[in-house]
C-alpha cells in the first residue's frame, strides 16, 4: 500500500520539463486533473484497488489520503476490509442469492419468494445494497402494513433483517439498516375455538364432497396443508391412528405447481390417535368418494424429489389436489353462512381440537406433541387462556396441603 502523487512523476528523467508549481518536480499527463493524491492497495483477495483524494495529510479517512491508507492497512490486516464496490449490488440481486443459498424447508421457500416478490423488492429491489437506510426499511414496513396483519408483517420484516445480517457477516456492507424500525403492535387476540355445534353446522354448509375436511381437521388438529395432503395409507383404520408425514404445498398464484412437501417442522411428523367418530367420517368419505391415484411431485425428501402417484383422501371433483385458491372459494360461502368472522380459515378447526384436549385435562407436552408444535412455548402462548379453572386448581392444591392444620380463626360468637 502507498500514497502516490498523481500530478508529479516519482522518478523524473533528465529531459523531463519542470513543473510550473513545483520546480523540483516533473508534471505527469494528469497534472491538474482530478484529485492529486492516490492510495493504491490490495484487498484481502489480492485484487489491486485505488482511491483518489484532494488532501494528503489529516485525520479524516474520508478526505485525507494518509488517514485512509492507515485505516485500510488495519482492515486488510484484521480481515475486516469491505470493498465499497460490493455494496453497489442491487438489493434484489443480493436477496435472490441469499434466498437460493438458505436451507429453508420447501414451504418456507414459497413464503420467502412470495414476500420478496410482492412486498420487499418493490420497495428496496432497485437500491444498491449499501445505500439502503433505516428510512427505506421503515417505508417498506409502513406500506406492507396496509395489506398484512402485524404477525405476518413481522415475518416479512424478519426476512429483510436476515438478508442484511448476511450482508454484514459476509461482509458486503458495514452495518445493517434494520435498526430502530417500528413494527405495528400485535393485537393480543385470543383464539376462539368453535363449539361442536358450529363444527357440524360448518360441515353441513359445505358441498358434500368437502364436509369431511372440516370434521377431520377438527377431530385431529391437522394443519390445512396436512389435511389436504393426507393419503389413504397414512390412516390405520384398525389401530385408529393417523400418521402425519407430509403436507400439500400450493400457492394462490396462477401457474404455481402443487406438490407434496415436508411438514412444517421436524416435530410435525407425528402419529395422532383417532376417535371412532373420525374413523367413521373417513371411512364414509372414502366409500362415497373413493381415492384415485393423483400424479404429483413428491418433495418430502428434498434430495430426491420424484413424480409419483399419491392416494389423496381429499381431491376436487376432477380428481386433482385441492389448491389454496380452490379451497378458499369452497370455504368462504360456508364460513359466512354460519356467521364466522371475516378471514377465519380452516385453521380454526385446529384450535378447536386443541381446546378439546385442554378441556379434558391433557398436559401442555401432550398438546404440543399432538399438534406438532416446535416447542411447548408455542402451545402455551397460543392456548394458555384455555386451560380451565387454573385459579380453582391452585386453591385446591394449597388447601389440600394444609388440610390437617388446625384452624387459627377464632370461633364465631353466638348471638
């Protein structure tokens, strides 16, 4: 690394003309053009770089060549040097590189791609990575808040923060702009499960072919994708158990290919005990609407995706998988007919199943395992208000402990 004088030759020859401003020096072809002082150095990859300055001496590395030279020497030596050119890459290009290198599960990949395309890239995509400031990220959040719930927006913002965190760690930029960003407050809305009467009314409001979807969802706690991805061979009618090993992944966008993917989390792979009522519902549905092989891509093993025939329990009248858009069109009129709040989806049946387990005394751990939650904290944060009579049980427990202790209260005086 060195600081060179662009305006004067380092080793002038005897015949070189003398400089008018520095008689002891010989001018170069760049004399008087641009900044005089140039710092030349090699970055940590060995590539030669240079930067020009109008001043040589001073303490500010942004304006003084010697200060910049000293700063870059330390950064290259410690491995913290950041090439300014790397930060010029467009956010959308870097975000795509980030997306393709993440070890996301299939369902998460779909969500990330959709969030980037619909919300993140329209706001940040054309900006150079290094030029994105907190105000740009806050503007993105404010715009997306018009369409997304606070919980969903938090997920979308999490993708943005992760992208910039990766850029800092690489390093491509010096610091993340995701600092001091204000997200809309989450509404502490409690889960309100359906009653048994509401579940039956909802099933009756659906076309006959799809009634069993609601009853199975409410009787097993399966996620919507797990219900629609259920295959006949996942059901053991003799032992009355159901195995969850996959989910149907579809998109709302036209042209999105439906496929069988991994469950949401490793803990989602589970076995669920079935009541005789649910067994009868499944048997009756398959008797009326027999399962026919559906050719579909199976990505449950991301290393070995394959096209195979799947014996889906629930399909459309044309024998195809039930896509999200198709199900929304089927579900919405029935939900409105029974008076469910707007934007209530099939997931409400999962909450209903959880509430039944809790009502009959199942532990947090059991509820977590049957629902396939990643850890018990998710179960508690979602359903803690449903555990019945907690105050009364606490009183009974303490009263039992002191049952044999004589009362210290004075006897009541007779009137």
